[in-house]
């Protein structure tokens, strides 16, 4: 059994059984990452392309390492130095790459739905590495692996997701996956950054941080997208931090062993204090390792 559909586009398409399979496989893959020689022949002869139309450090690098650790041939397309700058469409770029014999394309795009559109044109498999404000399924899976390793499961866990929900593709993916696995999710942020429809997805919504994180088992802090601050969603970064920043005092409201995770990069002193980011509750660096393991698992399940 693997991923039932050709492409991995959203967390909505994964049922409990498939999520459990991916997480179990990722745990096995972590043993490879810890070796001195990080190389297995699992995907030898397979060709994988990363096609990123937006900047990325963690996601793109972890996908590239995941493929290389399993001996796949990895190619990174820098769209700023490709025919994209000459006006080539996403469809034609994908068809050109497919004609070269690729097996899977990992795409990040600023437009929601772009990976799904590309997948409809290609015989090769497609993984969504983030599309607009829509979905980021591999981030959700690495978040879930981190939670499962520390807390053992998801059923009945209280999870608070805090921050710039409006512009986050992570929150929608996390919400889909966590609710599928039985967690209780509360969304929190300024009213201007909370879009409609989250309650219909199964979340509780509050604008009060203390209420959201009280007795929480997991706190997911979202990055304040500083490039959008000029749009006036809140008066100032100082005021945002005053009402929605996670510091040591506020963390004490959560459960004693509460996990703090963050998709990165973090804005220290704004959505999260340095003291919390570097505390024993923080799993931010561990998430990076789990990101490689989850992406190894997905490539294996989709290509082996």
C-alpha cells in the first residue's frame, strides 16, 4: 500500500490509514539520516525534479537530501535562470521536464491550485511543496511526526495554532491532518488574520491567546509574514507581540510538557521569544530533521 492517488496535493486526500503509514515509514527513514554514510539504493534510477517558483530553504533542501539519501537522481530547477523568465508557462515547463524522463516533480508556486493543474497534464507524479495560501501537506506531516514521537498519538490532544492564519498554507494542512487523527484544534490570532470557514473545517476559533493555549498539549506558532505588514492587518509588530507573542510566562498556561513547533523561519521577539524558541519545550530544530524523514518516506511510497 502507498499513496492512493497519483499526486500528493492536499492533506484532505489522506485518510487515517495513509497518514499512519507515512509516519511509520518516516520513523524507519530516520535511522538512515543518523548513519555516518547516509546512502541506500532504494530509488536508484529514479529522476526527481524540484521546481520552486518561490523562495525556500528548508523544504527544497530537505527534498533534495531525501532523494539523494535514497540514490535518486535529483535536479533543482532555478526558475529565475530558466525559460520561465522568457515567459514559458508552468504547463510547458512540466511537459518539457517530463519529456526528459522524470518520475516525479516537486513544485512550489504562489498560485493556489498550480500543483493540481500541473499534475493533470503530467504522467509523472506531483508533490505539492506549497501553493499560495492553500496547502503544504509535507509540512503538516513533519509536524505530525514530531508530535507523535513526543506524545505517542493524537487522539484527544489539545492543539493551538496561533498567528497569521490568513496567509498560512501550513494551518490548513495541519488542521486537516490533526482532525483526521482525532486531535482538538483551536485557531487563534487577530480578527483581521482569521479567515472564515475554519469552524466548518472542525476548528474552534478564538482571538484570545491565553484562552487558546490554556492546557494545550501542542502550540503551533505561525510566522508573521513581515512582507505583508504594510497591508495594515495590525497596528504594529510591537502590539502584535504584546497580544499574540509566545513568551515563557504565557507558555506556563499550557500543559507542563507542551510542545512548541513552528514551520520556520522564526521571527524571534515577535511571534515567539528567543527564550521559548530555545527552551526544552521547543521542537523547532527537530522538525527540520523530521522534514527530511517525511519526504524520504513520501518519495519511497510514491516511487518504489
